[in-house]
């Protein structure tokens, strides 16, 4: 069976959002991480570039493996093995503390991702079984700094933040959060209390806070162009790997 999709500029730009030069850099990083596998045993029926594109198409379209198989001219079992092999390898680079940490401004927020795995998700306010994923972005560059492992969607953002371990990456960095992150050490908006309206200066602070914090919502919107983040059918660590891989491609697309 002939394949329809190949690692050519048209398909790469459509399904990854990357230019071929950026895609080649991604392939180089995947090879350095051992994504091409050991040179023993039966070789892959697809070259590495096509396998990376396959994973991107899976994340972008959320097609089933039976639907993806004829597009690449392989079996559904091969599609499954490729996704399981390359999903973790595409993960975003570990966070490194910036040299000018005191001058940086980061933004954190959580988003609900519908999941099918009952051990990962929980019934949430969006009336679906969802997982809460915390993401940190840089306010200046809009790049994703780090993502946390998914937590049940019925947990508050403040609790997920404390349990995620992301706070360790934010030492000496000013981090903005919304009103759900009260008492976490983050910069949050002023609260309205019964019988005590906000002062004019506090209203202005909140308006500026909302304006800056909106950038993380824009990042979520771009990441959710990958439809697997709208309904993840995978189980176990697959959602975590998908979020990290999508964050990496999101960062590469912004650094054109």
C-alpha cells in the first residue's frame, strides 16, 4: 500500500507548524536522544522523519491508529509502536534556571484536558472526565518553560501547583497566577471582599494583571490546535508525553 503522507514541506508545515529547517533541527535532537533506536533487529519500515511526522499527525488530528495506518502505508500495530517509542523522546527540554532569574516574569495556569483514563482524570467542572495540566510560560517570549504531570481535574489549581514540583523551577523568578493560586506565593490579583470595594489603584493593578496573564491563555489556545488535547484516548503517561511534545513544537514554531 502506497503512503499518502511523507516528511515533505507541505505536510510538515501543516501538521507540525514548523518550517523544514526547524523540523530538521527537531530530527537532529530526536537522534541525539536515541529516537532512531539501536541498529539491531528488524529495521523500522518508515524513516525517522516520517515517524516523527506520524506522531505529529496523531497529536494534531487525534485520528485513530486504524485511520492513520493507510495514510503512512503501515499497519495499525506499527503506528502504535511508533507513537509509544517517539512520544517521550519529543518531550520539551528540562527547565534550566535563567541567569537573569530576578528580571524574568513567568505565568502559570492550569487547563482541563478531557481524558478516557479514569485513573488519570476525574469528573470536573466542564462536566467531563478531565485532567488538570499546569503549564508555565515566559511572559516576554511566550515560550513554554515547563509542564506538570496531569492531575485529576477535580483538584484545585493551588493544590495541583503545590504537588507538581514546578515551584522548585521558579526560585527567584516572579510568577503570575490567577485568583485560584491564593496563598501559594505567586503574584495574584487583589480580591474583592464583602463590604470592601477595590481601590482605584487595585483596580488598575488587576487590569494590568489580566492583560499580562492572558498570554498563557493564548498559549493554551495554540497548543490545543493539537486535537489530542481536546479528547485524549491514550492511557497512563501518554497524555503527559503528548503535552510535553506539543510544548516543544509550540516553542520551535515561535522561535522562527
